[in-house]
C-alpha cells in the first residue's frame, strides 16, 4: 500500500470516528432532555458511588455556667493597660496562633499587645507571648509540626513554628486526629495535647438560615448551606439536624432534596461571603445515595459562621436568622489551648505562668469594663480587622436589624477564669467533663459522616493533660471540690408567648416490662443523652414519657410519668452541677399520643418511648 492510500485510509477512519462520536453525543443530549431518558442513562452509565444522606448521631451537651463570676483573688487592674511600646525583654519567648474569636479576650488583656509588654500580666509571669492571627486550620497544624520537628533536633525552645494554637474544642477530634498522625514519627512524647480553655462561644457561632427553617425544621430539607466542613460551626447544624431527626448529605458534590446539603468554604469568612454573593453551581441529584440522572443548579441559602461572619451576612445582605447557636448550645464550643507534650512538660513553670496570666486577664474582663475595652483594642491589633468598639460590642452580643430590617442575634462570647476552666474539665465535684463530652460527641459525628477521612480518633483522655490546671488550682487555693452559688445557671421556664422549641426527638430508652427500671442495654443511650444535653447547656430539658395501649390507661399514665422521672433522676445523679433543680421538667402522656398504630408489636414498641424536647432558657 502506497503512502497516498495509507493517508486516505487514515482520513476515512477519522471521519467515521467523528460521525460515531457525534451520534453518541447527540443521543446523550436527546436522552438528557427527558426524565425517562435520564433514568436510562443513570442505569447505562452509573456515576461514582455517592454517599447516602443520614441523620447525624445525636449529641446531648453538658450544661455549663454562662459566667461563673470573677475570682475575688484576681490580680488588680492595670489602669492604662501598660505601655504597649515597652516589650517583655526578660520573659521566655512563646508564640501562639489564634483565630479572630472574642472568647480570647482574657488572653488579649493578659498580653496587653500582640507581643507581651513589660507591664503586662503575661510578662509578670515570666512569659513573652506573641499572638498572631491564623484562620487556616492546616497552617496551624503545620506550625505545630514545624515546632515539633525543631524540638526533635535538639532545639530546646524552637524559633520556628508555634508553641500553642487555640481552636474550637468541638472540632478537636478532627484537628488532633490528623495532627497526631503526622507527629507520631517523632515519638510518643511529641503528641499534641489540650491543656486548658480560654473561654466559650456563647452565641457568635451560629447556623443562620431562613426564618421558616426555625419554625418548621423539616423545611430545611433540600436546603444548601455554606460552611467550613467538619469544624465547630458545621457541628452546630449537625446537632440541630440530629435533635430533629433530619438527614445530612455529607457529599458536597451532590444534591439530595431530602437532606441538608453543603457547599465547602475555605474558612468561616468565605462561608459568609458565599451566601452574600449568592454562590451557585450545578450538581447531580441523588436520593438515598443513588444518582437519579438529573442535575440541579443549587444556590447557597444558609450559612454556618461566626463573628465577623454573622455581621457580614446581616449587614451586606440580610434575610437570615439564627436557627440555633452557641447561645443555646452554650457548652459546645470551648476555646481550647493545644501544645506539644514534650515541650510543655520540660517548661511546666512557663506553661503554668502563661495560663495563670490568661485567667487573671479573664477575671479583669469579667468585672471591669475598662479591661474589656483594652482587650478589645488588643484584639483589633492582633486580628488586624475592625476597631476596639467593634470587638467589645460583639463580645457582649447584640440583636440588630439586618439589611432587610429583620432582627438578628449577632456576636456573643465569654471568657474563662480558673474556676470556669476547672468546671469545663469536670474538675469540680459533681460536674461533668464538658470538654470530653463535646470532643467525643462531635468526633463521633465526623467519624459517622466521613469514615473515609476519619475512621477513628483518639479518646479525650489520650489528648488531654489536666495537670497544669491542677498545679495552678493548688497554688492559688482555688477549690476543686465545690461550686459557688454564682456558678449555677438560672433556669427559667418561658411562657407560651416566648417559648422557643429548639428540637424534639424520641430516644430508644428501654425499660423492663411494666416497670420504670432501665434494661441493661439502655445504658449506652443514656450516656449519649447525657453527653448531648451537656452541650446544650443553656436550654431547658423536657422529658416526655409515652406508653403503648396495652393495659389500663390510668396505669399507663402513671407508668409513663415514672419512666420520665427515672430519666431525670439518672441525669441529676450523674452530674448534679450540670443538671440542677429546675432545668429538667417531666411530662406524662400514657398512651394518648401514639406515633404509629398499636396494631402490631413493632408499632407498640415504637410508641413506648421517651421524647426529649429542648426549649430556650428564659433565664
């Protein structure tokens, strides 16, 4: 065959190929134009496996004090905050990365400037602390790894990386699981550990959405939320979904009309901006994890974020309300301090000094408006955003009209003094370990929703070292055995006009037949319930008892009441500080409110239930 014949043969093959491709493309477009065609395509050309939407694991959070009050032994107020130009020349150099978060006001006041000043509370403890803003979680992790690497090479006080980071405690499992895997190569002494808390988010972290979702949670199904996935603000929405028995779609590349869907944001600021700009994209539609063959253009109509993200949404666009926030889930989000175990143990005096200054600063912020204003000014300098008035205003929390004149709650945080920190870690008699509860509860949700990313995570005990707090408590004679009356939150039942039902869900708490005694296998459910209610600390808890229709109705009413009281008594016995008198209310319904017919054994079993309703605290 000569060259011209070969070329002709090749040209013919190309033409035939183009014709075939054209026919295939044309057929594909034709089939995409109809619902039956799309369904056929889905069978012929199955997409990559999609995750089914599932109801997140239930989370019951510990009750916590909203503000324990200040410590009467606190250091005196530095009237002018000291001279910001005089650096702390004699203190040990320590670097800490923080987010822009008002829960750190005590740290800000203690330091007096981005770099500790000579007259600061921090410098008086012998520590020259440098504070730097870092919103990127991966860069925080990298800074700790860099620090550990230098430490492993013999540098006693590494000059690179960061000694400490401050993050949300409920996101601790995801953060520490991946971080400690990277640190493992240096040896077990180089593990990153949580040693303290600096404060709590008390409203500024929130799930913002249309008002209809707040009134009718089911209306959120098919909604699209922007957020930084697998972190604290995402957790707020996950708990709300779980409490209401609603599905979450963990696959941010698909759209499920029967679940809440997500658009991944780079950080909490980006999460707010995606709502403001009306971010949209095309996605394949799935149901129960299976592609339907349809595509849909989705647009962000809700967001999870924190200050200044919530302020950005309200001022630039508006239209959203706080569905639920850390005002209600008041124990969910402690601001935790993380460092490298080996360095901290070798420099215990400096670590204790730093924490002592934090808590002295928190005491001043709690009781002195001028200290709050000074801390706010330092915040503005560290965060390089807004001014002191802005940070002070949103530390306290406000309700303001948004761009559409809709009232919306913005901001809200609190600082931790030493007594608050002891309560957070369950170091006060009768209190529960709030940090362990929130760390474990939300770690389990990430594990459930993203098993391929986090198949497991270390226990709270493995990544926590309470010895530094114990040292300080011993030295300052702060009691770990009793709680002052000011530490106990005030729970006030709302009237019908201001009653806000946050969630309602049935729990599979099993009782012995005809009795108010728990079956042995229900202990796991009770423990999970306790953990969930601990997180939702600023809520009233209604326990509603129900039975099936077998037996005398009056006896069933009495039995349902006894079973509801059994749940209340179990919770109060487990952690009386977190479940004080008046927080839990009991209601008996007998067989009056079945959720399904009692005509089958399965139906009867479903009707024998305990419903937990969380209601906003009017106190």
